[in-house]
C-alpha cells in the first residue's frame, strides 16, 4: 500500500466515527470532554455552532452517530452521545452573550424562507448575523415546523423549543408567521435575492381500504392528529386504539394515545419487528408503556356498524425472499384476524406536496413529483431557488434538515456574491499534540469499563397521566460525567513519524487492541489478513507508514478498534507515536 | 491522567486457547521498565508462548535475581508463582524449588549481569546439573538497573553511551552453556518475536536444562552507535542458523518445505520441533559442531541465533539423583518417618 496521506482532512475525520456520521459533523468528543469537565456552556456552544438545536436534538435526534460509535465495536453499546447533549443544554449557565449579534448594518440582500422548520431556521441562523434580511414565512402561528407541530410534548417540552427557536428569532429575521405562501411564482416576483424552500413533507399517507369512508369519524391520519394534539385541538381518544404503521410517527401516535385515554393501544405492522422503520429505542419506549407491537399483519378492511368504526381485519403474512433477493410479504393462508377498536391512527408514511409551486417557473420536478435538487449546493433548476430539509429529498429528520440548512446558506451567500455555488469551502482542520510531559497527556486517557447508563424515566403512572409531562428525566450531572467518561476520545489521533521509529516493538506489545503491526508491505487485502489481529472491517482504514529505515518493513495500524488510550505513544522511547487532537470545524456561510 | 494500566478491553476477535484463556489473561502488572526496553518484548514473547502452549498459569513458577530483567516476572503471568531472589542467586533457589516439587514448570529469568557477572558460578552449576528449567538471560550488555555499567557479556571494543571503550573479554553464555552440558541451547533477539516465541515454547517443552540467551537492547544505556547490543547492530549482524516451528503433541504435521531443508526433532513431551535450515549443513544435535560454528561466526563479528543445540533424549537432575516423584509437601508422615525398623535396615545395609 502507499503511505497514508494524513494531511487529507478526511483521513482522521473518518477515525472520529461519530463526527463523520453526524450530518452536521458535530465535533462530538470535543463537547463530551467539556461535559466531563463541567463546562456545560462551552459544550452547548460547540453544539450550537454545528447543529443549532442542542436541547431539542439532545431529546429527539435520530442519532446516526450512535450506531457509528467505536464503543459499539470494542464493547457493546455506544456512548449516549445524544442524551449527553441534553446534559449540556440542561446544566449550562446563560449563553445569550455568546450568541452572534444581529447584524449592525444590513448588507442589502433579501432572502425569503418558506416554512419555519429547522432547515429554514438554520439558514436564518447563518445568514441573519451577516446582514441578510431573512424573511421566514410559515402557515403556523409559531415557528419550529414539525419540531413544534409533530414531536409530542412528553418527548420535547415546549419551553425547550421556545428557547432554541428564540435564539434564532433573536438574530433579527423577519418572522412572517400565520402567512401561508400560496404561490412560489408570486414570491419570485417580489424580487428576493434568493428563496429557500423549507416547507417539509407535510402530507400523511392514507389507507384506502373498504370501510374507510363509512368509519371516517374514527379514522385519523397520524401526523394531522398529532399536530392537533400539539396545538390542543384534540385532548381525548377512544379506550381501544389501533395504530397502523411501524415508523417513528406510529410510535408517537401510540404513546400519545396512551396519554389521552387509550387503555388498550396496539401497534399493528405489515412487516416483521426488525424491519420496522422506527428506531430501536422508540420501539422499546412504546413497549415499556404496555403497547404491544403485532407484526406480519396486513390491514384489509375497516369494520363498522351503524356508521361507527368497530375494528380492523388483517391478513396474516410472512416474509419470503424471492429469486431476485427481494423480500415480499405473502399470505400464509390462515384466516383473517379481526382486532376490535374505537379509533384507528393511520401512520403509514409521509409525503411531499408542493401544490403551491407552479410547474412553469423554471423549477424542474422528477417523475415522482420531487424537485430536482443538487445534493451539493441544494440549488434547484431555478438558480434563485434552493431547497432543504424534508422538502429537498423527502422526509428525514431534524439533524439532516440542519445540515441542509448550513449548506444551503453557503450556496445562497455565494449566489448573492455572484460566485459558483458548486465550489464548496474546505473545513477548518487542526492537529495539535496533547503531550504535556513525559507521562502526561492533556486528556483523560483511562478507558472506562462502565456499561452505558440508562436515562431515568418518570414513574409510568405519572408519565401516562399528562401528555405534556416530559417522560425522560435526563442524566444528572454525576451520571452525565460517568457516561461522558465512556467516550474513547477518538479525535485524539495516533500520529506516526517513521524517521523516529527504532522498531523496538514496544507499541505493538502494549497495545491492548492489537492495532499495530510491523510487517512487509503488500496490497491492502493481503495486509489486512496478516496483521496482529485481522482487520476485517473494510469500512475502517489502515494507516500505513513509509518503509522504515531499520528493516524496510512498514508500520500498519488498523484504526478499527483503537481505544485512543495513548499507550503506544506513552511506551514509544523515541516519540515516534504522538497523540494529537484533530479538530474539524465545518465552514459555514460566514467564513465561506 | 497517564501511566494508566493497560485497559481491560481487548480486540473483539481475540481467541481463547484450549483452557478458555485469552492471551490477555497471561499478562501481569503494568511494566515499570523504560519505554522501549527489549525486556518488555521478551515478556510479551513469554506471554504468547504460554498462551500457545495452553499452560495453566498456576502450574508455572517464575524465579529471578536482581536487575531490570529480573523485575520482569512481575509483568507477565500474574497468575503464576513467583520468587524474586537475590542478585545472581536465582539458579540455586530454583534448583531447591525444583527438588522440592518437580511438578511445576520452572522459568528462570535473569540478566547478563545477574548470570554472567555476579551469578556466573550459579549459572554454571544449574547447567551442568541438568536442572529441568527454562533459563532465559535478557542480555543487554550492561547493568541496566544500576545505570548502564558494562556487564560481563559486553563485547571487547564496544563503546558505552559516554564513549568509553570496553577492554575486557566478553563471557559468551551460549558457548558456556554448550560446554557445561546444557541439553537445549538457543539464542534469540527481543526484536524478532517470530523467532523468539517458538524458541521459548520449545525450551518449556524440553526436559533438562534449557538455556536461551536473548539479546535485548537497553534503550536507555546501550542502544547507541558503537554498541554491539543495539537494535541496529543486532539486526545487521544477525546470522540465524534455522527457523523453528513447534508443533504441539497430537497435532497433525503438515509438510510444506522442500525435502532436505527441514529437520524434525521429537521432544519428551510429544511436541515436534520443525527446523527450517538457514545455515547449510548446520546440525543442531551435534554439540561439538555447534561450538565450532559459534566460534567461527563470532570471530567474523556475526551473532548466531536460532536453536543451536538440542538433545531430545536428555535426562534431568531428578533422574540422576533418583528422587521421589511426589512433591515433598504431599508426602505424609509414613513416608517421611518410616520408623525404627526401616532405620535398622538402612544401618544394616551399610555395615
Ligand atoms: C410524528 C413525527 C415525529 C418526529 N420525530 C422526530 C424526532 O424525534 N427526531 C427527528 O430528528 N425528527 C423527527 N421527525 C422529523 C422532523 O420533524 C422533520 O424531519 C423536520 O422537522 C424537517 O424539518 P424541515 O425544516 O424540513 O421542515 P418542517 O419541520 O416540516 O417544517 C416545515 C414548515 O413549513 C410550513 N409550510 C409548509 N408549506 C408552507 C407554505 N406553503 N407556506 C408557509 N409555510 C409552509 C409548515 O407549516 C411547517 O411549519 C418527526 C416527524 C414526525 C411527523
Ligand atoms: C549483591 C548485590 N550486588 C550488587 C547489586 C547492585 N545491582 C543491582 S542490579 C545489578 C546489575 C543488573 O544487571 P543485569 O542482570 O544485566 O540486569 P539489567 O538491569 O541489565 O536487566 C547490580 C550490580 C545488588 N542488587 N546486589
Ligand atoms: S491508542 Fe495506541 S495503544 Fe491505545 S489502542 Fe490505539 S493504537 Fe493501541
Ligand atoms: S514504540 Fe516507537 S520506536 Fe518502538 S516500534 Fe513503536 S513506534 Fe517504533
Ligand atoms: S535501564 Fe535499560 S534495561 Fe533497564 S528498563 Fe531501562 S532500557 Fe530496560
Ligand atoms: Mg543487563
């Protein structure tokens, strides 16, 4: 193999698995160390800069970082990265004076954002302090988008939304709430310098089965029903409830039902348990609230009597893999089953809908009715119009909406300066030695043997009694500290200097994870087989040195399960290994 | 925080041996030696060898003298018996222990100062008596622990870190062991575990006095240009006579070498030593030839390594003395005080 180019920013970035997996590339280990030191406000600001909504995301994030966490591969469960964000948010001292100030002088550019969800708010957060006049339109009376309208209050208290949305509205965007944009064509005529479409994916799919019309009074579309609950229009549901669907919306529907009078609430899903779209922890939370999940049942009809819903019939199926390798659900030939109920919540998917965007204003749509949007610049085929969040590529989640928002803001800024939006700014990267003395490092390198801590919950009876009462209590400072200590500091990188190495083997002998090998060079596939421990995880890079002076062998380090304990550097007699902190700072619009 | 102990976590694919232990279970306390010391690599090789041999740690006794090298038994096999004796006196303490209980596996760990300077007499007698043990000298050519004075194995002409030249003739422990009748003699290098681990495994399987001289650079006091025990010097002058594989008893022997290039030696414990020849016509079962080969190569400045000599039919001290097989601590009153009649019979036999 060729010697590894550690100057390329992506090399060490990939080693920081969580940061690499985070759509907004939040410097996770950096803020976790701050939490361990009790520097909650600092930790909050590291987050705020990257992901804008630390308190909200610390309760609701889809956390793509956690399955990526190295702890999964060396132990079992990931660091509770998400809930540690909440520790920072809950315990911080006031941070208002650390926020950017509204721009002192406008730069003369006007931007319209359609929708006040996390995507638009991120665009405003980046552009407003730079002097842009950002006007945010939303049909709803309050900003926040689905964060406010969909996510149930028992998962996310409204005070947290108010606080973090408030930090952005405080930057001076013009909030045009209660104003639905009925025509993009008309908006274009108002001569904004750019328009950002962050209108989300607002339409819940229906199930057109026999009985749907007749029993309509007790059949509700999940997301419409949830927003009605959020806005206080609905406060009760029947005693027996069936939720159809296996995604996160279904989980919110069933748990909300339990709090609004639903005593016998069931989730019934077409697919198997493992194939359900809901995150594992959402399923766990639902089952904890005594909600059974029934699988492999395909709904066939709504039953009704005298215009009233009486239940749903299902056909039992099983999953079969056909010749082409596709999974299909086929009936197992058993009789249909009937589940009686008083209400049904349909949570079988969410769709985009753009009835307010004319098709003749230069914005191209594909065969599925989605706008053609660049994944790099988020520009549509109309150079003035950018998309982001759920509106761009279909429903995702908050952290993706934020990442899109940052990227779209860069494009809008470049567009307004007449620059090419496909040219993207490089991230800021620093790599700094953590050595303080012969046996002293500036980070806590002792590896915690603690298993992941569970977030304490409010007693079930109390939690189910009030739809607005937050069910998770969050880690207290002490547990937060211990959970933070589980982080392996994957951003403290092992950096190798071949001219210094005398090939004494000390690093090989001490490494607890058998990461390091000195061997004859070879092609990657061959090298992976003959290391101290075989490197079978091809998703993780090998770090290969230039040939060494003593024997002509190369040093090969498998990054996969390195604990970043620094023992290699500690044991190296010549300082050929050093532990250096890699900090990657995404460049946002301001510095672009 | 630093100076941490090695984390308990290990590679997810780390395999257990026949006893269900992983290699990590054969480790000891965290080493206090200088970073990069060759001795730590030898500890790692001993750990690997004992793991490979499926040794139950409590069946092993580690004995040592005084020195950095003699400290190392604390850093491997935490579950074994250990005795850190007096400077140069490991061989006699080990001999005593071995006579009292022949059921343990004896590992003597010593330094060049410990064995060639103060303990030379002790070393000689353990070899000539055929004490059943593995005797490892971690040879760095200096007294590491007392700050790097030349030891008795330091080569004539070798320079100290400060530039002082050694004028004394070195004691060649491998040559001595051969002359004194050791029945297994080998030399390895701390920087070549592929060679060292099989040597240690073979020595442990050997019945009789097994001696391994392991060149082990002292990174602190003897790893500079002008030293003949530095990493660079040893790598440049290493002349291995063979490459060894140890095949455990009852394992199938798979041949993948050219005919004639390999020699096989069956040991007492049933293991088979497979020796791939590197030096043409080197015969590791010919003691006199081994001595000659060693001296010839030493004269041209080469360091001969590998398995130099083995006598697979060797006997040990217990055989010569006809001692009781049962460990002394398991003998009961009846065996230990056979009574007046037995005494009378002995007296009678001597009249
Ligand atoms: C039940 C449910 C639970 C969820 N839970 C989570 C969770 O726990 N974690 C997570 O990360 N994600 C969750 N999501 C997904 C998440 O809410 C969305 O992915 C995210 O809010 C998308 O952000 P956005 O900025 O693209 O748009 P949205 O948040 O959807 O905001 C769009 C806004 O645009 C407004 N709008 C639309 N059209 C117009 C128009 N023509 N004129 C004016 N205003 C308009 C809407 O009123 C809305 O306020 C959940 C979604 C649902 C449905
Ligand atoms: C009777 C006695 N004399 C002298 C010493 C001082 N002393 C301690 S270690 C040592 C030399 C050790 O050299 P070596 O065996 O080569 O071990 P190394 O430290 O080099 O591994 C000496 C002379 C002692 N401890 N006891
Ligand atoms: S930091 Fe060094 S010693 Fe620790 S696990 Fe990684 S490579 Fe091994
Ligand atoms: S400890 Fe340092 S000098 Fe020794 S082999 Fe490792 S990198 Fe090289
Ligand atoms: S002084 Fe030499 S022998 Fe002793 S620990 Fe240090 S490097 Fe090893
Ligand atoms: Mg010595």
